[in-house]
C-alpha cells in the first residue's frame, strides 16, 4: 500500500516538473495525491478489520472450551 502511494506521488510530481503545470493543474494533481492516500487508508482499514475479525473468531470461548473447566 505504501509503495503504491509513493509511486503515485512520485509519478505525479515528476509529471508536474516535466510539463511545467499551472497552479490549477497542480491543485488537480494534489487532489490525485490525496485520493491515492485516501484509497490506501481505506485498503489498510479493511485489512485491519479482517485481522480484528479473525482474532475475535479465534477468541470465541464457545469454539475453544477446555473440557476440564465447568
């Protein structure tokens, strides 16, 4: 995720330098950077949610009961 974001930012910044973008075009590229960052955060959040759900399933006391405990 971080690599994708870094590649996107690097590509947009290089495009801006190569093409001498105007201020409005630079704002547009800033929006692209923000969108790429937001997409990575959403992907990370869904990944964390999956991890948390898998841990909560593993901690379910009805699944793993010790037969010697009442």
